[in-house]
């Protein structure tokens, strides 16, 4: 007769489990008390887990640093600089028959009295001033890369007309940029503080002319906070704004507090009630005052006294 073994509990299984040693020296099937020290595999697992935790900690610290930097950066203002015009020049190294270009070309205007031919391109939207000596000036671009592309397209148009064109001596000569500060500026105090660099003539121009000789930049500063910068290249525009911002920030205008909305509504209500039409006619307070004065002058007593004297 077959015998049935009684069911084993989990604790009994752990106690009766025999140790199994693998080829790499790892011991399996032992309890925590029987196993003793960790094996090499367990140590490797612990090292991997520890390294993962350290990576997580480093990533969390990096996130905290980024958040603190973002919080610190919120205090510094962000100023957008708009590049409105980039002027560049180049030479084609050949004689240009302007009359022929005016007769055969498109979107051109020949100014014979000035000896200049104006050629306009649609893409990019620029204007090229061409002289008979081969010097070309391109205006209207918004970046240096766009200016160079427009210059090469103008040279290609002249080459297709049969001229021996060579694209030489290209350079950016002038850049116009604008920016707006988040505050107004006291121009009188600012110009008095920098008499050598700043020039302020309110009878001639409403802005202060500030010149930076190191980068050859000229700034027009207005009381509203808008600044117009002229420099030889785009990089100098940003440098000029970085140079002028800490100087003008010391002469900020105080912000004017706007009146509450309730006061404006109350004032509008009174002004509309004063000119409300009565019986199709507008009534004015001055007419009421004139009528009162007229009635006070014509009292009954004064009228009778006049009659008695007559």
C-alpha cells in the first residue's frame, strides 16, 4: 500500500533545500542564515543596483540645478533683437551696360541722371543698386546669409545677360537692428552722466545718440525704451545691446499707476448724464446758470422802482 507524504510548508521547504553550487561559484537553495556571506554574483547585483541608484541621484541633482538656474534666469529680462536691414556690397569685375540691362531685364529702374540701375528681387525681397563700374550694393535683407544669397542671385542675373561676371569682394557693410526695453528711460539724466559718448538735442531729435567706439556701433535711445542700433555686422548688434542695458537700467522711469476701472466708469457716467438730451434737445449746465443770473437781475422790486422814477 502506497504511503502519502504529508504536505510541506514553505518553512520546511527552505530548511530541507540542499545547497546547489554552480560552475561560477554561486550558491543556490540556501536560507539567509545558511548562506553566510554574499557570493560574487550577488555582489555584482548589489553594485549594479547601487550604480543605478547613484545615476538616479545624479539625474535628480541635475534636474534641481536646472530648476534653480531657470528660477534665477527668470529675474533677468529677455530682450528680442530684430534685424531689419542688412546692407552688403560686392564687385563683378566687369563693365555693365546699364541701358542694355534696363532694356532686357525685368523689375529694373534705370536712373540715368545718377548713373545707377535699381534691380528688385522677389525672393528674397531685396533691392540691388548697380553701377556701370561693376559695383553692386544690396539692401533689404534680414540676415547675413540671406544677403549673400541675394547678392549671388543678382550676379547670376547679370551673367545670364551675357556679362563676364565674377563674384568678388563680398562684405557686409551695415546692419540695422531694433529692440525694446521693458521700461522707460530718463534721457536728460542719462545724457548728462555720459557726456562724451551720448549726444542729446531734443530740439533736433527726440532720442539720445550713443556711440560705442570699440565695436563701431551707434545707438538711438528713446524715452519709451526703444533702441535702434547701427553696426557693421550682426554680432556687434548683440554686443551693443549687452553694453547699453546696464547703463540705461540705472535711469528707469517710474511706472505710472493706471486709475481703477470703477473710477473711469463713474466719470464716464457723469459726463454722459450731463449731455443727456431732454425733449430732443441737449441741456447744458452753462445755460442753467445764465438763466438764474437773468432771473436774479429782474426782481419785482427793482422793476417797480424803475417804473416809479419814470
